């Protein structure tokens, strides 16, 4: 197996820093199913306060957080609206069908952003032959679009429509802190328009495990029951919450470094013949590399650069996704650029 020297596959590959490991080792713990873990309780309170919500719930993963939200908002036989390339629809193993028995109405978007008129047209009328539209979901930043930011004005429009039609709005904010750092808009402002919000700590924030789902007290009370049913009830998991608390204190502002590294990577790769980068898409810590080379496809190029120790995922036959994170330095970015340039000239 080729040794990976520069891992650009995802920001999920980050490892806990020494400071984070120390915080985990010193964490106060208790039985969280009984609500007695002080570290988890503190994390839930802090995240809820940051997002301007009444309560929070610590769960093992972003997928579980989103799926609990869908389950809590819906009834079997309902329909949810989401963007066609979003994480909930593409990367959560059909959990909406498996856990919640709901169907998905997936709408085309531009860089992950749905048109408000398309959403309005997709809302089902009160008709015995059709499912009830029970939830609208958004993703910010948008993974498959390359880390693009969902414009706040568009979220406001969708929120107004959702309130008018009495449909809850859920935000998959796995990388919401990236959006906040990139725009200077506080996470509470992004979250205030949504009924429930999930944020993830095991991506750019560098924790090994964990997401927090937020909403009203009654919503989280119901969500806690579903967490137990889904198998997400944990016991002395304060060691995991401590990593997330450390990330809140030390790893948010440094996301700007990842964004700058992504911009440097994108600008330089864009000058290499056979590669195309839509620089307008490079808004946070991801770069979608479009391979338009006479020799390479995205799949074969990803395999070739792995021979040089660079790991990056081919999203499809045309695109390679490169993700910057706290384990990638600017020196490694320049090494990666040199390797791409060498391979594309072979």
C-alpha cells in the first residue's frame, strides 16, 4: 500500500492535537443516558447558546444528527425537500427511508443552492393522493458542490416560505463554522432562520467524534428518545465531548488557514494544462479539480498522484475533490501543486 504523505481526501481524516488529547484525558465524565455527564452537558449548553437555540444533543456523527432531525420532524409517509446533491440524500445510506419511512423530493440546485420558486412549486398541496411536505433541508457549507456557502439571503427567503407554509426547516451545518469564518457572519445568524441545526466537530474542527443537534427544548426531548432508539445513547462519553469543547476554544478561528490553503491550491492548479478550477466555487476549504486532460480521467489521475503520496477522492469521472484541514501545511500544499504539475506533464 502506498504511504500517504499529503491526505486531501477529507477534513474527517484530522487527528486530535496534543492539546485536544490532554483535554480528553482530563475530562470529567458521567453516564450521559442518565444525563449525568458534565462534559457532554456543558458542550450541549455551549453549542445551543452559540446557535441561539434552547437545547442541544450530542451524538456520535453528523449522519446520525441529520437522521434524528428528519425522524423528529416527520411521520412515516411524509416527504422532505432537499437539494439533489446534498449529504442527506447522497451520503447517508438512504437513512431517510430506512429510519423515518419518508420519501425525498430532490431539487436541482446551483452550487448546492435551491431556487426558492422550485421549492414553492415542490411543496405538496393538501391532497389525499399525495404525501405531506413535512420538512425542508439545507446544507451549509455544501460538500458535493465543493464547500460552497449557502447565501444567507436565500436562507432567509426559504425560512419565510417555510413559516408561511408551516413546514420546519433543518440545516445540515456540518461545516457551518467554515461558512461563519469565511463570511464573518456569526453562526447564530445562520442558525436563527432554521428550526433545527446540526454542527459537526469531526471535520475541520479536528475532533475524533461527534456532532450536536440543536433546537427547541421539546424538539430535543423527542430527539433524545430517537438517539436511544438509533443506538446513539452513550455512557461516559465526556472524553469525546472534551475534544469538541477544546475545538470550540482553539480550532474555529484557524479555519481561515484552511481556506487560504485551499485558495492557494486552487489558483495554482488552475494554471496547469488539463485541469480546470471554477475559482468562484472555492469559498472555504475544498477544491473541486475538473480533469480535462487527454491522458487522465479524475479516477486515473487520483490513482496516479497516490503513487507520489497524495490522496484525494475522485467524486466522479471528471472531478477530484481536495480538502484542506489542520493536518495540511502550506508547505504540503506547494508539494501537492508540484506533483500535480509533474503528473499532468507526463
